[in-house]
């Protein structure tokens, strides 16, 4: 039986059968769809609510999962709320997974502090990445947020229409 890889992310894993990957993908998509249908019927349509409420609820559920680590239901609640927040922010399942794969590449490239306890471990922040963005965008806050998702911790605006150092416009 031959081994098959699925994309760059899956190249690290041995996949015994491509049909098992397809079945898993279909199962996850079916779960995403069923959870979305239930959530929107119960808590309001995505067009009526945004992602903030789900993220606030996620923070509460994360605390419950910390207090009761053997209760896997609490972790499932965290997954539900992550899916809700992503969907209400406009992501599809495919886009969420793609974004997670991109973030994994970023995390693997970072230097990390050594864990000394069960407290969170932060990546080493040798030097903040500074990004300049021009005034060709209509919303500075949105451009800054985009720059930060690309690795910038600070963004400054040159407000020059001919700027070639623009990031995120």
C-alpha cells in the first residue's frame, strides 16, 4: 500500500490512504455545517451577530477547561466557539484551516522560550517588526491590523501616494 501526501501541511504525516483523508475532510466539513446550522438557529444568524460574543464565551469556556482538564466536553465547547467565531468573522472551514496552516509555518520559524511550568510559553521577541503603510487605504486601523497579522507589531503611516514601502494597502 503506497503512502500519499496531501499538500504541504500534510507532508509531515504519513497518510496510508487518500480515501481516509477525504473521508476525514468530509466528516469535519459535515460537522462544521451541522454545528453552524444549530448555532445560528439557537444564537442568531451570522448576519445578525459578529465574532466578538463567541470569543468572549470562548474565554469563559477555556477557564472551565483549565479547571476540569479531564472533562473533554469543555474542550469540545472551545472548538464550537472557535468555529462560531471564525464563521461569524467570515471564514469558511477551508479558510480557517488554511490560516492555521500558515500560522503553523510562522510558529515553526520563531524562536520560543523554554517552558518552566504549565504557564503559557511566548515566542522570543528579539526585535519588533515595523511596517510602513501609505494612505492608499481607506481605513488606517484595518491596514494596521492586517500588517500585524503579517508579523508587524507596529505600523506607521508615511501618507505618501507614491510610497513603495506600503504594506497591507
